[in-house]
């Protein structure tokens, strides 16, 4: 019989990719309230059960754990918008912090059989302290409610390992990008907005311009979603990851202007730019040292150029399908 895995937030951008991969080996249960996720991010598959539920509600979480015994839990459900956390700290806290505690309490009852509880944390825990690259031992100074809840959640996750013998690890993702990332809000991942603009330019839209906040010299560590999935599965399956926190990133860092130039080269078109003032709270440079996760076997398999090419190819195919060209 197949082992059963829970993915909270499985209908989201990263969750959908993780679920696709896990279905190769497991029976997968997704718990999601579809607040930002979409059913269309999930494949139709006989080994997949979708349960509509809210991780901030203890009884919703308890119901899922009454129905199944899980070998692994991947806890990705979150309000993933920093801006939303600044506007509504208490509301986002209920999902981003209370939700984690409900899941840990439910998982603790299955600690004897559960092989790993993996938590999706974020580079936001490092905040704006300027020392680079960010190592797991770097100063921790979150500057937003989102980063604070991620830090508190990962501390809870590791503490449940020490207190209750639940095997856990946490992963700090840097800037994740790839197919199905939603470009709709101005606070969406910058590469989803950029990809959306590039697609319009390729389609011949002459009015489109990409808004650059600041001068484009911001540095980021953009990691392709497939590498995040590789890293999460590695943390779940590795014994050495237990009770530890790891960065998952790309092993490269680029300015936004470099990323734009790379994209222009891939599609063979120029992208018109519109400059605006840098946004308050935006961190100028953020990139990771990933030597810790490399010691347990991680490798970033997609260079930025490879990742952008795959992402662009996927978007072109989607556009062709939507206008009926096969
Ligand atoms: N995308 C990134 O660059 C990035 C970087 C660092 C960390 N992360 C973390 O990775 C995880 C996945 O992020 P994503 O980019 O796929 O975002 P996403 O918004 O696409 O996915 C989040 C999912 O959680 C679900 N959800 C939200 N609140 C919920 C609740 N109360 N109960 C149940 N489900 C709920 C949403 O419907 C959605 O499907 C999040 O924890 C996020 O904080 C993402």
C-alpha cells in the first residue's frame, strides 16, 4: 500500500509542483482553503485527495488527522504576501502562526509513525541586516509580521522535535519562481510580473512596460520551483536534516537589470522599462549561502538562464493552447 503524505497549501504555486512530484510515489492529501490557491494547480489523479479546510481552525486540522495517518507532512499553507501581513497582522498571524501550531499538535499524536514534518519558512526571517550571503547562522532580524511569524513558526517546528520527539525540519526559501506563479498583484513575485510583461511584448503589445522600483541594482537569489521541490523532498527523506533549518536557494545571485537582460536575450526582444521610487521596506540585497543543504546532497540543478527559458516556454505553450494552436 502507498504511504500517505499531507501537503497543506497544496493548491498554491509551490504546493502544486510539490504535489505533482509526490504523486509519483505516494498517496497525497491536500488541505487548502483556496484563498490564493486554485484547484487548477492540481492534477487530476486517483492517488490525490483534496480536502477543503482552513489551517487556522483547529477542528479543520483535527478532522484531516482523524481521516489519515501521514508518513510526511509538508506545511506550506500560508498567507504568502508580506504586504498583506503588514495590512492585517492579526488576520495573517492566525494562518501563518496559529495554523502551524494546530498542525504540530495534530502531528505530535502521530509522532511514532511520522517520518518528517517539513515547514516552509522564508528568507524574510533574515530581515534587512546587511551581512551577505545569508547563512543559517546569520543574524536574524525579521522586519515584517510575515517574517516574524515565519521565524516563530520555524522555532516551534524545531522545538516540537525536542519536546515531543516529532521529527521535523524547516526550509528557508529565497525568491522562488516558475510556472503557475500568480502575476496579478503588484506584490507578486517579481519574476511572475516580469514574465507576464515579456509574454505581452512577444505577443506584439506595444503599450506594455515593466515597472522597476529603484534603479534595478537590487540583488536577489532566484530559485526555480523544481529545485525547491527537490530540496523539500530531500529534507523530508534525510535523517541528517532532523531538527535543523536550511536555506534553499539557487547558488547564483543577480541584479534585476541582469535578469531583464537575460530574459531579453532568451526571447530576442527589448522590454520597455518604467522607473519608480524604491518601495519602503524593500531589502536591497538578499542571497543565500547554501553550503549547509549541500552537505546532505542538495544541488541547484537549474541555472537562472535554464529556469527562465523553461518558464518562458511554459507560458508560450499556455498562450498557444488558450488561442487553440496546437
Ligand atoms: N513564493 C516564494 O518566493 C516564497 C518564498 C519564501 C517562502 N514561501 C512560502 O512557501 C509557501 C508556499 O508559497 P506560494 O508562493 O506557493 O504561495 P501561494 O499563495 O501560491 O500558496 C499558499 C497556499 O496556501 C493556501 N492557504 C492560505 N491560507 C490558508 C489557510 N488558512 N488554510 C489552508 N490553506 C491556506 C492558499 O490557498 C494557497 O494555496 C508559503 O508558506 C510561503 O510563505 C514562498
